[in-house]
C-alpha cells in the first residue's frame, strides 16, 4: 500500500501512535476480534465533519482507497461514519473531491473501497461525516499501488 510510508495528519489532536495506526498494516480479521489493536479515533468529536490525510512525500497516481472503519457497536459510541469521501490536493494546492467515485459505503466489518478516476497527487485525505452524537475511528487505510 502507498499508505504504509505516508505521513499521517488529522483534523483532531492525536498522539503519534494513534496516527501510525492507520497505516501500520494491522487490522482485525473479523469484527469484535483483536480489540487491543492500535486504532485512530476522533474521540472528542461527535456528529462533525473530520478528516485524516496521507502525505506521500512525492506525487503518486491513485485510483482507489480502502478504509477499515472502527465500529464499536457494543458500546454505541464509536461507529462507522454517516458518510465519507476522498479528496486530493491538486497542483495548485487546493483540495478537490476525486472524480467518479464508485461507492462510499461504510462497511462496519471490513474494508470499504472507493474506486475513482486516477489522480496524481502528493496528499490524499479521507473526510468523514460522523453520525449525530457518535464518534468514529479507523483501523487502517490502504491505498493500492497502480
């Protein structure tokens, strides 16, 4: 995954271990297992629009993103988001939504993939609209190599 070596930043304060969790290659094999895995969460945020970005350090061509959302259905506090999207930083340093996204479903038990027209960018971000009164989190982001 191109995400593995990327520098991660987020819209909410997070320590380095939380940020590293989104591209460390570790994720649950099935729901409710491996609950001690590192995870990134927007813990103090609920119902807001939040983002997490991946800076690749140099331009890369990207056409898909997989996100493994945290869904703690047993507590009801941290759930897959109401909606999400992928933006990229264009050559003029402006955020743009990817073109022709396939599907932004938020699968609570496995990776949610979106395919789109290829873009060349140095930075991608996943933007999540958190559910009303709920937080959200990410186990892993995978950016397949083209």
